[in-house]
């Protein structure tokens, strides 16, 4: 689609016409939208297209292109994703040998920095060996190295990094964390869950300006995918940086922040409640961890992992979680609880139920991931008004890992159709940088549930597939509902924000595989064309 118009002010009126506009609130597509002040002020069919427009209105012919509400990624780590730009990436390493090759190639460039940072390794795919400190020692010598696992729940470090962090065989494991050891008790260079913080606290940070430039580059890439808003699970430090970007008019996408529970008491002391902030940057609530992740075998399970005696790593007791969730809800802060294993899911629901009884308030509480859900717990989500914040794109990565470690329990994994039928609202996200934030890959995973999003693969538990309309709702209206913005976001209606995307094809009339070739031709936020 070609246009000479580039709107750059929400105070400008815009007339977008001759479109195939899916509002997600009308039964049939409409033809045109009129925007002003960042809002939709009128819309309609070709038959009632206005013949006269307000003064200074910019008209954009959509040339019958397909339009949907703009996408929201409901679970990101925005600043963390931006900071990974330029780091060593092991996402494509299908074996330890390939990982070593990538690390060797990165050696010259990486050594220009005081610490070598990286991420994306998945030891579950490596049949030729496992990560250990000795490998990094051999490649990088005395330069400290820290490489995050794909799921962010494990850290691969070398001896120099362990020394900088003061970790040795006598170091006590933090509550909810694990320090990996060899059979003889020596350290193997792997840290899990809350033990990661022992290294993180000694790694020097980039300047704010460098990080802000990285966030700018990331948000431009997100806008090119049709994403105009993200829910980010990050702390006060990241909030300050994003606030600075907003003040300097450098934050183009909207951010809804869930602050870690460990930092959130400061919000209560300051009297901050969910919804505090601006239309661009808001505090949405508090983020809890109950357990780890499938990939690191730290997700908290009712029964041990297959061929193991381990049940994962709970981050806190059920009683502590109950009291803390109730505390924040009582002070007007919504809560998002990370729960992946079935034991963690039950623990989280118990906490939500306790908080509801204590306060009597109906809060916008949500469960992040909810990957392995016992059948008898699905209805509890609906009964407790708990939204399921899920990431279908993880299915593309997790099929064989889940089969290996969960076995027959996989029949209860990623139960999206069960949620739908039980009227549990879902909000879709990616968990970037853990997975790709491309919403079309996320929708394809929800529709087809195929390993590596490969059309040639068999669908994994196809009984849990969703429809196109259900997936679109979970990328638009679902996230708006999750943060209490359904009345002015998530669909295209009069009085709502003028946030929408123009696509290169009509995805409703094509096979699901077409999603993998779908491109965004225009992204409009608050009536402004921000991409291209």
C-alpha cells in the first residue's frame, strides 16, 4: 500500500477509508474510520461514507486492505529484551558443539567488553554434552562470562564470573535458588532461579543512554509487527528509565508495568495503586514467582519429572504467597503470578481465593503462563475471575521438552480450548526475550500447535486448538481487559483509541499457515502513523 501521508500528531484528524476494517465489535467489516485527538470519533460503511470532512483532515485510502485493532503483547521483559541486542546469542545452537562454535566466533568482538553477556541456550536439545564452566574457561580465560538460558531460569557462567560474584563451594544457596555442582561437589557453572541474582548484582550496567537507544530500536521493530502496547514484567529501575524516555518523547509504544514483588512494598508505602501513570506508561500491578520453568526443570510439580525424583523449585511457601497477594490486593494493586507447574498453578489459585475472601474485592488478578493445569482447576480460574496470561508461541519450542519431562501429563499442557470453553479470558504474549514477539507466530501456534511452527509437523494435542477470531481477541481485547482498559482499547469503536494495523492479506479467509507470511503494512497508534 502506498501513501504520501505520514501523520505525526494525535491532534490531527485522520480519515482512513476504503478499507476492510475488522473492528472485533461489529458483525461485519466496515469501510472507514475518522480519528481525532487519538480517538475514533466516527466509523461506518461505504454507504454512509462522509462526503465532507473536518478542516485539516488527512485522508488515507486503505485500498481495500485488511485492518484489525493493534496488537498488545501481554507478557514481555521490554528493557531486558532491548539490552540483549548485541549480546552473544545461542538460540540456534542445537548442540553443545554448535554452541561452542558460536562462542568461539564471538570471542574477538565480545572481549571488547568487561563482561561477556549472552543468552538463548537450551541444554535440553544438546545430546552431545551439557554446559559447564570449564568450556567457557577454555574459550574466554579469565574474562567473566554470563549466558542466560532460553527460559531465563538458568545462568551459565565461567570460573571468573563465579569468583567475581564470590561464589564457591561454601556459598549457601539463596531461598528459591540452586547452585549447580558436579558429582564431586565442585561448582559446574550453572545457577538456577534466585541464585542468578548472585551474579547479576556484580555485572556492570550500561549507561541509561545506551539502554534507551536499544529500547528505541526494539520498539521500532515491535511497531513493524503491529504491536503498540506491551505489558512488561520489570522493576523500578526499568520504570525510571522508561519514564525518562517518556519525558523525552522517545517512548512510542505504551507500557503497562508489573513490578516484582520484592520491590513492590515501596509502591504501597507511596500509596501507588494499579493504573497510576500516564496513557503511555502505567503501573499495572505486582509480579510474583511461584516456581521456575519447564526447560530448567524448576517448574513446581505435584509429582516428580519423568525419570527423576525432582519436583522443581518453589520460590516461596503457599502460605507466604497467600498473605502477600492479599496484602497487595488490599492496597489496590492487581497481582500477576508466574505459575508453570501444576503444583504452582494450584498454589497460585489458592492465593487468589484467599485474597478474595480477605478483601472481598474483585481485582484484575492474572496467572502468567499457566502451562500445566489440572483439569479440576480450570473452573477455578473463572470462579475467581483470574485471567490466563499465556504465551502460545512457547508451544513451538516446548513440544519435545514437555514430552520428555511431563510425559502423559502433556494432555493438560497449554489448555487454551479448555480455558475458552470455561469462559476464562486469555491475554496472549510472548515472554520476550524468551520467545519471538511476532504476534503472527503466536497466533499460528494457538491455531496449529506445531513444533517450531513447522506446517509439516503434527499438531500437538489438537483438541486444544483455538480459532482465528479467538486468537485475535487474545492479542487485542484480552490484554486490554487484563489491565482494566477494555472501555477504551482492544477493539475499534467510537470513543476508543485509534490504534490499528493494516495487513497485506485477509487472514480470516486463508489457511492458518498464511499467518507465517503475513506482514504489517501500516501501524497506527492514537491516530498517528508510526510505521512505516
